[in-house]
């Protein structure tokens, strides 16, 4: 199995979204679509089962990724991605990096919007 197979297994995805989230619709933590996720050491040390959605998310986060990027790359709805990512954040496998604070300047906010739009266009 290659790293590409972990991220994008061959064949159609026949698993229903509600099955992936066990019927949950709310993430364990607040996750805006632009939130950047960073891999924690605990995730690198764990052996993830082949084809496991959590393992696929961890493989993607070898490089920092946003919630929107993970959703798009795994071809799952944003709500499903948020629930799955929220579980990994709550378990300590991923952490979120703050993108903006209350003290962020207008230029920082505009820059974030431009980067987000650029990333969405690239998808």
C-alpha cells in the first residue's frame, strides 16, 4: 500500500457520512473551515489501521492542512470532516493553530480571506 492509497483509496467510497460520524453532527471542538491543523507527536507514534478515516486525516496532516482542505481531499462533507477532526483534536492527535484573534488587524483579516479564497480556487 502506497501513501497515496492511504489518502485516496482506489474505488468508490460506499460508506455513508452518518456511519463515519456515528450519527453525530457536532464536532467535539469548535473548528472554523480555515482552522489549520498540526500533527501532534502522539499521532505519529500510533499505528493507524489501513483505510481508517482517522488515519487518512493524520496522513494528510503530515503537512499543516485546513479543515476545508481535508474535507476536499477526502471527498467528505465539511460537517463530517469537522466531526472526525474534532475527535482527533479532543484525543490529542491534532491541534489547531489560531488564524485570527480579537486583536488581529484589518490587513491580517484581509490576508486570511485572500489565502482562503486562493486555496478554495486551487481545489
